[in-house]
């Protein structure tokens, strides 16, 4: 039983068929990659810039001695609202939320992070 040999011949692909199939697959992959990159870069560039700017504001808020809810007015009529809420049951942790809105109240960016209250910081309790 172990010595059974198949007498059927298998039809193999020629080198030209393999190259044509490879070229078609690479063309489809190239078109898909360019489309993805174009969509990704055009839709998120402004959102990423606002995310970076809000991260910079958040790092400044973490260093501030007075931790209160406040509003920032940025150029081009953009306003950023900062809210601080207690985080969990800890007295030293706060949830910092920053939200950037344009003149028409459209949300441009959002930041949320947990920060630790400095020893001498005041809150708006």
C-alpha cells in the first residue's frame, strides 16, 4: 500500500503565466496603496494638527499650579474649553478634557488624559 504511484500528470503553469499574474497583483496592490495614502493624508492632516496643539496645551495645563476649568481663545476664532473632573476615588488624580471648537461650534479636536495634582495646586471645588 505504501508504494502506490500516481500515473496522472499534473499541468504546471508556464513562466509567462506566473509573471502576468504577478504583474496584475502588483498593479492592484499599487493602486490600493496610493488610494489609501491619499485618503488618509487628506482627511486627517487637520485633525492631527489640532491633536498635537491640544496635547501641547494639555502639557502646559499639567504644569500649572492652579487647576480650574477655563476657556482658551486661539487665533482664527478657535476656542478651547478645559474641564477637570475628579478621576475615580483618588484625590490627586483628575481627568483633563480639552475640546477645540471653531466659530460655528464645530469640534476640531479633542484631548482626554489623566493628570496628577501638584502638591501646592488649587482646584475649583
